C-alpha cells in the first residue's frame, strides 16, 4: 500500500511515517501543506493519502479542500482525513459525493494502532471509515422524524457501527454477535428506515449518513 | 546622617521635577507661539475675505479661509493633545458658506483665533523672552565689563551699571527672575492653552455624542480583541498541545506494537513519547501563561514584568517601582502590552537592549517600552495576521478598549518608543 502523508506538525508527521513503515507499509512521500500534498499525489500516484484538516496558511479546513481536490485530480484516490476535533460540516463536505474510499477520524485514533490500521486498510480498499464521535454527533443532533425510534436498542447499536464503515464481520466482532444476527438486524434497520438494502459497506455508510442528515433537515 | 542624606536626595529630586516642569512649560509656550502666529495669519485672511464680501468676491474666498482657520485649529488641537488630555476635532467644515457660518464649531474656532492672536501671542512672546532675559541678567556679572557701555544695563530697567556692586545687584535680580520664570511658566502655559481647551473641544452636547460614538467603537474593538484572543488560545491548544499529546499516543501505540515484535525496538519509541509529553507540558504552560500569568494574580504587576524582562532574549532593563495595584484587567493589559512590545523588539528591532518604564501618575498607569534598534516599526492594515504590525494593532485595540492612549514613534534608524497610558480603574 503506497501512502502519502500531509501533516504540518513535524513530530506527528514523522511519528506517523515511522509507525506505518514499522508496520511494513510504504510511505512514499510526506507533505506539510495542501500544495505539497497535491504535488506528491501527482508525482507518486499513491493508493492512500492521510491528510490533516488544519494546515497552513489559515489552519482551518485546508485539509478537507485539498483532499476533495486531490480526489478530483486522481479519481479513486483513497483519503483518510485526520481532524483535531469533530466538525460535522467537515464530514459533510468530505462525504458530499459518497463515502467510497474516504475516512474521517479524530487524530487521537492513531494511538490505537490496530484499529487505525484497520480503518486505513478499509479506506484503501474503497470502503469508508467514519469516526464513532462523528456518528454519535449525527445521532445526537438528529431529533428524528420518529422512524429512528422504531429501531430496537440493538438495532441502533448496529446502525451506529455500520455508519462507521465496518463490514458485517467486523460489526459482529465488535458487538459480540454472529454475522447472521448482524445481517438480520441490518435488513430490519433498512426496512424500518425505508432504505434500499445493500451489503456494500460504503454504500451503507452513505445511505445512513444521508438519512441522518435528512432526518435533521426534516426535524 | 542617613536621614539628612535622604532629605537631600528628596530635595534634589523635587528640584529636578520643578525644573523639568518649567522646561515643559517653556516648550509649550514656544509651541503655542507658533500656532498663535499662524492664528494671526488665518485671522487676517478671514477678515480680508469678510471685507471683500462687500464687493462680492469674498463670498468665493471665505469658505477657503474658514478651512484655513480649521487647519490652524487642528494644529492647536494636536498640540494640546500632545501635552495633556485629548482634544477631539469636530466634523468637517460644511461646504456651503451659510451652513459653515452657522456651525458652532466654526464660530468657536473664530473665537479661538481672536484669543490666540492676542493673548496667546503675548504669552508666547513673554514665554520666549522671559527665560532669555532672566538668564542674561543672572550671568550679568560674568560679562558686563566685556560689552560696550550702552549695553551694560539689566533687561528690566533703562539703567546703566557703573560698578561691581551694581553688577552683582543685577545678577541677584537675575536669579530672582529665573525663580519667577520657573514658577510662573507653568501658569502661563496653562493660561495660553486655556482658550484652545475651552473653544476647540466640542461643546457639551456634541462632546457627549462623540464620546458615545468613541465608546461604541472602542467597545467593538474590545470585543474584537477578545475574540482574536480566544481564537489564538484555541489555535495554540489545537495545533500545539493537542498535536503533542496525539504524538505521545501515537508513539506509545507504536511502542506497544514494537514490544510484540522486538522489545529492543520499543525503547527509543518510549523515549520519544516522553519527549513529546514534556513538550506538551511546556506548551501548555506557555498557553496558560499567555492567558493570564499566574504571578500577576499572586504577586504584582511589577513582579510579572520583571519575569518578562528577565526572560527577554534582548537584554531588558525594567523600571517599575511603586506602581501599586490596578484593576486586574488593567494589569493584564499592561502586561500584555509589555510582552507584545518585547516580542516585537526581539523579532524586528535588531536592538541591543530595551528599557521598560512603568509609572503611576495619579490614577493613570504610564507604560513605555523603548529599544535602541533600527526603528521603522509600523502598524499594518487590520487584515494582516502575521508579522509585527498585527501585534501593534492588538496593543492599540486593547489599550483603546480601556480608554487609554497609545503612541508609537519609530523613525527609520531608530529608536522605537511605544507609550501607553491606562486608567487604573480603581
């Protein structure tokens, strides 16, 4: 897996590169700002770009803008965005055109190496990785139209983990249930929310996020 | 013995203060004389135009003359502002003659022109000649024999001195003149500036309206400064401290993975994690300190400033004795001003040293920071977010929010001097 890292903080940038190389991953280039990222992507054609949201010059949302631009220039480039804090508007901007090959995680998730690598691999493989905090925030802000209330507590748990981008097997492992049970829950959830059922993880993420967003719009 | 020495020292200090005040007063009188001369010219011009109205052309010329009167008045306003309380100028002179003549500010300015061309001129001339003559008489005994006989007379009487006794008498009288000049000068200066302070400041109603406008503007500035401050704190927490802690977490995670593979690999990672944790602590302390230095709360402004002076990379001499306590927000602002000014000194001035002076004058706190650097410091436009200019804009905003004054003199080639006064607010 060929990786480009864009992060303006030197210690984090090097730490991240060190960690990934130790895991046998191929960090082909690092960049300190959006222009550097775009140049590195053009030169190395990586599989994944890991991008910090706050970068020079204004330290606001340069990373998001750069990630969207990088994907426009190289369709299919997987991007994992790291953020100092959960900002749902960032997630919405990033996921405006679907969630295939996209990830949005809080920075501190890199410390849980196993899970971070999981998310990275998922994104590189065209899946999605949405931070649990983002999902929780979406749920919390969704004063639903009532349809969400129809879900059982278990189904809500499954929905939340599904929204993070996990596949059925991973959901089953996280919730300590069988894959068959997960499959059943998901069919039930999709039926209750009037969503078209699918087994493709990233499609599900998009559907669920869009649903949550629309539910907030309606409320 | 010690008490005597102390009393002598006090007396010397008082003498120095009196002399300093007299010198200030003479300087003011001379400045007043300059505006008085200009006032005479402006008044004559207005009078000529007024007379010319009889034949019609005056109507064309008068508005220009009134604007000239305004220019002279503004000069006086600036002069008065430099030597004391700010005198705020009025709105521009109305374009149409009738409106201009009905304008109270214009009328008051005409009144001032009359006062300045008479009283102001006389006082100014006196202020100039009095000390010269006094000095001439006081030194009379030294030179009276070396000048022609007709010049051997004191400046105050047409009397030709014939002998040493007379010369000594003139010198004695000269000393008396010096004493009188020193004593009277401040009064003369005050009397000279009185018509200006009275007539050139806005009348009560306008004054209040302008005051409200000013307060509205400074309040908005205060809120802006506050928001900018919060933004700065947020930024240093997110981009500094948080990144350090994330790095700690990342390195610990990497170390954990390394332990499983090869324990020897983990040791350097743990060391780096500890370094990152220590950096986080240093940055956290810096952020907390920049919000409100703890020493300011626990001890005094003087202690907080001596901490600043001691840690400044450019040697800094601090003079902040007997300043007492002010309102917490005022002390915080004074601290901020000095901190920011010293940062600018380090970053931009190439100075070898700086001097910070803090004085308590009645209910005002006067802060001055001067360096021996290259000068040329300037406030940049409000939009700029980097460089020294924004620091100066920040200082100005915070000082204005306290209703204080701010002046920056920084000719190219140096030195740079920044002066701020703040009401103590107690």
